[in-house]
DNA sequence: CTCTGCTACGCCCTCTGCTGGTAAAGT
DNA sequence: AACTTTACCAGCAGAGGGCGTAGCAGAG
C-alpha cells in the first residue's frame, strides 16, 4: 500500500485547500455524558458545522465498530478545509466513489485507506437527492496525511450553502458526529467478537465534516484520534444493506456509569446493547427469516413462527372461558377483553365511550372532531375510516356483493340483504307497534317516520277540510276528518244531487251548464270529465292500448279492475 | 433466543338511522 | 281517474365490535 501524490484536480471535485494538524488538547473537554465536544472558542460557523458533522454518516456495508473518543491528551484535530466546486450528476458514476478508512499508524502517521465504493450519508428528512450525499474518494488505497498537503475529495454537493447546513445541523444537533470507518472486503465479514479482538489494538480517527462560515462554500473535515473502547458489549455492525443507517456510535457513555445506546435515525434509546442492535435492524431491509410456504420474509424468528402458524392453523393460545384460540398471546388478551373481562382501557375525554383498542378510540374521536381523512376520488364524499370509504365506493362501481339465497336479489350491504331476507322470506317477521295508534310497521325506522309524520306536535294549526275544527297533530286531524266520511256535504244548487267530494260536484254541475272542457285532439269530440276523454282516446285512437285483465285463479273469470279481482279472490 | 405486552393497520361484521322511490290504498 | 297519503323497500352512511396479522421492544 503506497501513498501516492494527488492526481490532477478536477473542477468538479472539491479540493482541500489546507490541511492543518492541530493539537486537540484544550479544544475539547469531556462532558458529563462522556461525549467530547468542542469548546466554544471556535467561530459560529465551525460550531454549526460541528453539529452538522453528526449528519455525515457513512453507510456501513458490513460491520462497524464502536468508536469512542480517546483521551483528550491523545486526541488531535485535523482541519481539512474543502472548497465546493461545480458538480453535475452526470459527471459521476456512483460506484466510482469511495469511503475512507483512517488509521493512525506506528510513528504517528495518519493513514487514510480507501474503503471501497460507498457514500457518506448526509441526511435531512426523508428526501434524499444525489446532491445531498457527500462522498469521499481517494486515488490510492493508503495515504499518509503527513505526506500530503492536499487531499482530493469528491464532494457530491453542487452547492452546499451554510443555510442548508444549518438546517441539517439543527435537525441533527444531538449527533455526536462520529463518522464510521468501514471495510468492505468480503473476507472481513467476521464474527463481531473476532473482529472486535482484532480491532481493539487499532486507533481510529474521528472524521467529521462541517460547513464553513456562513456564506462560505468551504467545508471542513475534522479528524481527531479515536480509540476503540475495550468493552465486550459494544454495539456491533449494522448489516451490509443498510439503507438509512446513520452512525450507531453516538451513544453517550461515561466510564463506570450505565451506558445508553441512542439511535441516530429515530428517538430510540436502550440500555441494552442487544436491544439496540436489534433495533438498528429495523432501519435496514434485512429480513433473513423466510417462510417456506409463501416465501415471505421476516426480521425475526418469532415473527416468522407466528406467520407460519397462520398457514398451519396452529393456535397455541386458548381462551379458558370459551373455545376460541389464537396465534398470539396478544390476540387472546384482546379477545378476553372484548368477550369476557370487558376491560376498556382507552377512554374518550369528550364522552363516556371507552374501547378495548386504541385504534377504536382514535376512530371514535373522529366522530367528535368531524375529521374525515379518507376522501373519495370520484365524489366529494369523505369518510372517517377506511371501511366506510370502501363501502361507499360500491355506489360508484355498482358492485352488489351480497345475494339473497332465496330470490337471488343482490345488495350493496349485508345489512340490507339481511333485512330483505328477514322480511321477504321469513315467516316470523318482527313487527313494530306504534305506541300512539294501532298501526303496525315492519321496520323500526319506518315506524319512526310514521311517528314523525303523524304523531309529532305541529306548531301550525291543522284545519279540518270539512269544518272549523283545528288540531296540532296530524293523526288527530285524520281521525277527525274520518267522522265526516259519509257526509254528503256538497249539494247541487240546481237539483237534489249531493255528494261527498267537491270535484264530483264540479263534474255534476257541468250537466247543468253543458260545459265540456276536455277535447279530443284526434277527432275534436268533447267530454265533461278528463277520464272520459282518456278512455275515449285509448279506445278509438291508441292502437297500442291493451286493456288489463285480472284473471281469477279459481273461476278463470277475467276482471278489468284490480279491486274486482281481489274481491273475487277473497270470496 | 424467546416470551410477552403492546401498537398499528386492515378487514369484516352488525346495528342503527335517514332518505327517497314506489306501490297500494284512500279520497 | 287523478291525486294524496303512507307503509314498504332498497340504498346508503354513521358508529362501533371483533378478529387477523405484522411489527416492535422490554425482559428473562
């Protein structure tokens, strides 16, 4: 491994303007949580950059070692000032980019080793663009920093502004800014313990990146000495296919005190290395446990086992109060709450509603807030839960998934079909008696309509058609008007004719006046009554008219009117 | 590694209630 | 026959119950 001179600089790449090796002593101090931080005698830009440094995490391809700061006496700070240069994404092939492995060799030489293709991860929020990656490439495998005055770094940011860096710094201010070192050779996929043993004698450098002063295009790389802490339970590498993993090594720790492992990606913390390591896998796509039945993969063996149980029907958790059984203990607990204990831990603050599940409370609260997050894509309807939207979509698709097993009528909702079969095809149909009158109605909702229309108080006066009586309830009015039923209140002025209805009197009066206001448009014949004209027209001018005939099933006699037919049936 | 507790999301179901069209009955 | 009334009916949405499944994390 030979150190080489830096090749001709490309304008697209960032050039290290200066390399300073400054003593760490006095610049850092160990704080209570064991994290080494810079003292505040640097410029604001540097301080901001210090925070940003934590955001620059290289993706770890195989395993990683925990890096902890060496003692302040041993630490040195190397400031690499980078200057951004114009960049176009077309100019690079990502695989050409490399990461650095930096080691301090015997004799104090700082060695920078190419660690293979990779990217330093610069994260800000979920959106990642090429311009947000910072990659470091180096021409040869190994360098001595002491021999180099200039390093060539590839900076994949076409315009790193201080303001943008500030945002990163703000979002990642918690980060301790330890950049991981990585090796990518397959043969280095060692067991953590073995690898750890091999590494514990090595010294590592803290490689951090930070923006320059506000408005400057400069980027500083800070390199300080680091030691691998000789502890057995240090975090080990995150698997190779890390997608978003940032440094796992920003755990705050103090010698002798209980260590806390803090995840850079999320807010997770744990005092246990194993939990931390397991958690870090949630930020990867690694799912090594394969279901041989459906080829679905899972992160853990437990998840796989539960999944396989859904294939096999294995339900080890049996309810002691009924014959239900479940795949998981959680299901059993939930079932018991629903069916047996009726424990409802989730209580609504606005009403008395309580639920077994938090999701049910969340759904319920929407009935208070009016929130309707599920918008129909074809109309203005929006629902409070996904099922209602799905059900609503049938009104657009015309889908009727429920079929009556008797008459094969189809329905959009199961409840509609149920009430159909119940009232059309069942003998023991429940009826609903009106509490105010003798009316019996098949459906409760229709009884409600009946009561609303006939038995609710009306502020407006309801006058009798035949006399001066006044009522405030429609049912009472109707009952009263029935008392006038057989009265022939309409008396003819010209003869003794009397009738019950005014319209009958109107027609009768025309026999005296000779008025025939209804004229046939086909033959100009005139009639006193509209229905007489209609019958005439049908009989003489409408070829398509076929008179209805109601045949009695008993005597085969035909009837022209439905009423006569029914009388025959009932006789 | 495993058990366990818990969360979250999804799916399906029931019950409920309102609405509007319609057939049948009444006027 | 025309018109009105009303029970009947299907359609549809609101609310909530119950279970299936996946996933995560604490703890032994």
